[in-house]
C-alpha cells in the first residue's frame, strides 16, 4: 500500500518517519465524525472561513482523499483525539459527512504534537505566530532546545530563533501578525522597539513595504534627522547679503526649474513695517 504521508524534501523528518509503520494500528478505516475530538495541542488556531467553505464543497463532490490521523483518547472512552487534519475534519462536518477515513496510531503527547506541527509546516498552514508557539511548546513542555527543533523541522537554527523572537512583541502586535495585517518581515524589524505598536499602525495605514519600514526605523534610530543637502554656494551668498542689508534672516529656496520661495523672518512689528515700506517705495 502506498504511504499517503510520504516525506517531502527539506521538511525535517516528515510524517512517514514520525508515524512509523509499526505504530499504525488500523489504516483506511472509517469512523463516526462525532467520535473525534479536537487535539488539545493543535498548533493551528486560525481557520479561514472562506477556505473551509471551499474545502467543504470539494469534500461534498469528491470526499476526503487523505485520511485524518487520530489516536485513542486517554480520558474519553470510544473517542479519538485528532492529531492531524483538523481543517478536513471541520470541513467534513460542514459538508454533512457522518463518517470519515482515518489512520489510527499509537502516540504519546509529544509524538502527537510533532505530527501536528509537521503536517502544518509541510502544508504551510501555520501563520508566523502559530509556528512560533509550536516551537515554544516543544521547548517548554517537551525538553527540546532550539537545535533539536531546527533538526526536527528541517529549518535553520536562525529561522527558529527569529521565529521565537516574534513572541516577545506586544500582544496587540502579535494579533496583527495572526490576522496577516503585517508580515513576518515587518515584524522582525519591530522586535525590541519601544514604539513598535505605533510603527505597526503606520505600516498598515501607509501600506509600507519591508524596505520602507527598514528605512523608517533607521531614520528614527538616527534621531529622526534627515540628511540635509548642502545648499548651492551662490544661494548661501545671496541669503547672507540680504540678511545683512535688511537686518533680518532671509531664506532662499531655489528649485531646479529656478522657481522657489524667498522667506523673510522678522522679529517684531517694527521690522515688518520697515520691510513693507522698502517694497512699497521700490516697486
């Protein structure tokens, strides 16, 4: 029989090696959909309603092609805990199915979590926060370290580290990442910034790219001062000459097309009156 969970390249150990043929108790069986309960360690929290509706329509027409992976429930008799395939399970309920194909395996809590993570990573179903929370769960509750997670998932150590750092962001910002309002690339730039929430709002409102966000943060870190272009020497000379003759500061802004503005900064009504009289008497 062809293994429906054959490993894919570049994705760590894969479902097939994690399941192990000797652990499979029954395969391609069908059980009542009501006898399945959710996985308490399910990494994925967000399920798009439109996607579920599309999948439900597909299941009505073609059925479930890939079976769900389940294990016997530890605390509920005649129940099976879902390990992988929750999206298919939810869609099957919407489609009105009474029975679903399953693979029943023996798995402890760690193996159940490993399988759930691998399936979601392979399908790229997890948002960046769900992925980070999965890695944290392995580290905090199952004695993994970042190097072990890296080897298990098949991703670099730096990827795991950067993923976990997202969880240090403010909760409101984490919510924005969950809802795909800002990307993981944007979020990485905001880590450790005191004004991260303010910047996140600006990213959304202005629709800033990652590169634009990097430039903005760099500017703010440099004190918010823009690099001023040096004025033409002739413009500076004219400003100085007028300032000297009028006794007030004069600013000349000459554009490339030789249009621009001439600004007089007066201090007090006397200076203003003198400037007005000079213009009236000469023009």
